[in-house]
C-alpha cells in the first residue's frame, strides 16, 4: 500500500494541472540545502497541494530519523515544499503513512504539545545560527509556536500570528503553512538565506525525523539548521499591530458588615510596532491578566522567599532575552536571577492593619524594545510604571515605582563566543510613611562572557555583577537584617551598620563545561555572592554571603537497546560556604532516568548531604550558626506512556536527618485521562508527612535585653489535590478548569533554645531548656487551608483576537491549632468560608497594517 501511494503521488506531481503542459519538478533539495520559489499567486491554505505553486516547488525528501536512532532511514517517507511572496512564507509538508486511520487527532488549546503526530518548521531568518522560530501543528490543527535564543534555549511563551491547515487522507496527513514575514526578523538585503528545518513526529512509534538531520551528540538547535535560499527581493514590513481590549470585572470586596461586590470596567491596549526591520516595540497600557491561571498554594516556613513562575503574557513573551542567572547550574538551580518580572505589579509590600482591595500593584504602562542586528548584536530594553496603592485609611502600601531593564549581548565568531551586559533599575516615589520601610532606589549591573572551543563541544563562561541600594538608615538597616543577608549575626563579622544609607555588593560566576558528545557531558562551576549583594528589588535572590562549587557529570545512552530506548545517569557534587569560610553544605547526589521499550520512564536517585562538619548560619534567623548532621534523601518515580488512554505518574521523596530526629515522606501521584479527542481531565495529589526537630520557632528578647533563639519539634501534615479539566471544542475554542484545595497543619512541641555551644558535635549539646513556660507549656500549632481555582473560556474568534470569560475563586482560613479534623473535614470546613469570587470578561481585537 505504501508503494502504491508513493507512486500515485509521484504521478500527480509529474502531470501538473489538468489540461496544461506537463511540468517536471526542479532538482530535489540536498541534505542541507533547499530553495524556495516565488509564488505568482498565493496558495489557498486548506491542507491540499492542488495550487499551482506546489506543482513547481522544489521537493525536500532527504529526511532522516534522529530520535531514538540518530541518522537512520525513517520508517515513513516525508516531503516538503517551500514558497514565498512579498508578504508570506509558505510551506506544504506531506507526511506519508500507510495507516492514516492510526494518525491520532487530539484537540487541545493552543501551545500544548499533545501526544500526537506533529509537523514543524524551524526558521532562523537572521541566519545567525543562534536564534529562530518554531511553528508546530498536529493533525487536528492545534498550533504551537516557540522562539529560539542562544542556539539551544526555547521560549514557549512567544505567540505569532500565522495560519496552518491540516488534512488526513489516504496517503497519510498534510500540513500547509502561511507564515507572515511580519512575524520574522531578518536584515534588509536583496538576497536572503534563512536557516531552516522541517521536522516530523510519528507518535505511535515515538520516532522523530527531520530535514536536515539533527544530531543529539551535537549541542544546539539553530546551529544545526539547513539553508533555505531563493528568498529574494522581499521588503521589511512595518509590522504594526494594535490589540485594544476591554475588561469588565465583578469582584468581592470587604466592607464594614462583611463582604460586598464591586463592578469595575477598564480598557487597555497592546501595541507591537516594527521600529526597524530588526527592532520591535511591544507596549501595554493598563494591562489586565485576570485570565492567567492562579499560583499553586504553598505554606512556606523556611527563611527563603517562595518563587512563583511568571504567567502573564506580556512578561512571559521574550523572557529568555532578558534572562541573567544568578545561581543556576546543572546541579542546583533555584530560579535566582537578576530580572524577576513578578516584582512588577507585585502584591503590596506594606500592611498597616487596615483592609485593602489591592491584590497587586496596578501596572499603568510597560514597554519592551527588542531586536537583533545582522552583526549579532541583541538588544532588550524594558520599562514599566506601577501606580501607588493605598489601604482603606489612605496610607501607601505600595508606592509609585519605575522599573527598568537593559540587556545587551554581542555574538563573536559566528556565535561561538559572546559578550553581554545587563542593568536593572528601580526607583520609588516614597512618602514620610514609606521612607523608613522601603528602599528609594536599587541598581544592579552585570557583564558576562562565553566561548566555545574544540569543535564547539566545550564552553567556558562567566559573569560579574554589582549592586547598590539606597534609602534612609532605617530602610537599609531592614535590608541588612533581612533573611537575604542577616548581617547582624553575632558569631560573624559582616559589618552590620545601622547608620548606612546605602548597601553595595558583588557576585561572580565562572563555569567550564563539556556541552557536546555522544556519551558524556560535564560541568564544574564556582560562584561567590558577597554579603552586601542585593538584587531583590527587581531580581530574585534567596541569600547573599555564599560561595558555591558544584560539579556535574552525566553519562548518556542515546541509542535504543533490547532493554530500553534511552537512559541517563548523573553524578553531582556540591559544597557551599560563607564569607568566614564556614561550610554550610557538602553533598553527593546520583540519579538515573531510563525510558523502557514500552515508553514508560523510570526515575530514581538520592542525595547524601551535610557531610563532615557543616553549619546552618540562617536557621536561627539572625542568630549564631547551628551545626548540622548528615542526611539521606532518596527518591524514585515513573511516568506512563503518554500515548495511552490513562497516563499515570508517581513520585516518592524520602528524607531522614538531624541524627534521626527529622524525617519526611512525600507522595505525588497523578493521572491524566485521554477520554476523547476533545476532553482530557487530570488529577494529582501531593501528600506529605514531615517531622522537623529543628524548626525555628521565634527569637525572643527578655527584660535583660538578651535574645533567645528558639526551636521546636514540628509534626506537620500537608495534602492538596490538583484538578485539571481541559475541553477543546475547536483549536480556537477551549474551556480550562484548574482547582486546588490545600490543607497544611502542624503541632509544635519540645520548644528549646540554642545553648552556649550551638556548634557542638553532640546533637543535644546544641540546645538548652527555654525558661519561658508561657511558651513551652503551650507551643500551639497551625491549620492553614486554601482553595484556588480558575475557569477560563478562551475563544480566538479571528487570528490574534480573543474573548475570555473567567471565573476565579479563592478561599482561605487559618487556625492557631492543628485540630482533629480529617483532611476531608478540613476541606469541607474550607468550603464553608466566604469565597472571594471574581467574574471577568475580556475581549481583544487584533489590528495590523
């Protein structure tokens, strides 16, 4: 059947249009070189190749499988043809399949990579081997688009305006693309050569193929693209796009008798304008992100701030361009970076006890200017202004603030090397009430460099960052004594100065890595963050005063065997210490990941940590360092075959430490159901039982001005359920529900304080009895409950124009004792609390000219 179908397709191509002179196709594309032809008339985007242009376009046929077996003949044949005109780039891809009834057509909302077949285009219009755009579609017409930067980093938040149509027929399935040139970035030249690739996934066999062939033994994506020539005499469109929107919102507001309702109407707009062929301005006025999914619930008892992923479209799109990591390597990466966009429009920082309806600071306006020159210079500029927020008494709880970011980088030697820099600025308009509490200004600047060598398989990189914050003596003292710094620690000489009106610091990082190779890769890195370094006004930094040496070594089995399809085994070592040379961690970790022949993944690993004499200098929240004991933390899990009707996932994490006094068991089962091509529900649990024998309880100062640093035994149980329901009526009309009831409750006991010898090797010698019986006789506990949910209907009624109907609900409750209720009883109690309901309708309309 496959041979007959292939012959029929060849005859159709050779015959040309009915009644016309037979036309022979041009010379087929080579393994890495292809030619686009100019279309006299634009093809109709219907998923069929009956347009004149497809009868004369060059045929790309030399597809090769690259996963799971690299550079082998594919199971099924694939053909692609490329054309263009003054406004668009066109592609037609034929994915031959002898069993088209086995081609899975699964609907989903946009930008979801479904477990189905896919066809994708990758275009590097700059031809700089560093950047590009990916356009993917599945047989049901679900679109996914991705921006590529730094060769091998993908930004899934990018949304382009483009068209595609698919068909499933007797030969397999097809995809016909129209990519407006306005969505690409390229230099002004008479003749262009684009980096280009066509990819295909055959899901039921878990095979991936591409033209040109991708090699997993080589680093990078854009640098492996082929060349698409023939794109000549195209102008650079102005790319002016305006998306005005209106939002009507009904929300719960507290009042003197309880809660009331408030109806609010607002308007805003998004603007995208091509300032030049390689420079684009994105701006937003009075944005509303009410359609964005809620953050997961969490009860944070640590000294570190909780990190939340950015989900707001304006800040998510192009985020990779502004990325500048602070402490991120292959061993540990906690999200620390110079630019953390969640600071813009953050929840108010101050609370004077009065009620307020301000859940976040209002963003008046924000703008981004991004671009890349033909010479490899990349520019990113962002500026945003947030409005003053007040409580019901008129007091400022978040001042008017201006945020600025500048990111610049220059590729050298075709992208093998590079230099870059970054500057972030924060300036606040403070009043007499906020001056003692907030910094007036904050500046962070950094430079970075990288260089690849030895066939691009090895890389060295590094950066240097400087910071400075300024404000009143009280505001800077608050920064010095915050959990990021704890400069007041009594057993450290870190120079706490209550008279300072500014605080400065620096951070350095250097890395050497083997990034290419078929079997092994490794990385070793060193980082230092000085005690005074501060980046949290516009970045995210968990702690300063830290030095880190981390090393990773990975072994890969990328070719299938009779036991597995692929496998990876990692080995990690890291050690941390502070400015006085006090070690805070030495740990070894190993983990393995195996994909079995049935396409289930099996994972397992563990960490053996706090080896030797290590000390926690932040556990006492500004007090002396506390000696730590070794711990062991094994974990394991598995992921089911995502092609099946039921896809299970289970992970189990265990911990035992503090000389056997502390332990933790965490279970995370989840299951997704592929009930139909339109409906995919999923449910996940997160259940943990934690016993922490050295949970910080509080620092108390007695009448003699002596501070007592107290700790307690905490027995804590946490459970949450994550519910997801996705219904896709069409690729442009979806309904999505997310809901999570969360309960965490714990009981404190055995309250004691640090002894005069907190660094003693004997566990019990580090603590002493605490004499305040008012605390020790009734240590208390907590019962924290929260429910968050979003129900979002999204209808893209025309390309780029969207209607959202949203219902968001939040409930929470807190009791100072754990209570005796079961988890179901706590959830039932939670749903008897007053809900904070928000109903929102948001409509936008996309205009371009």
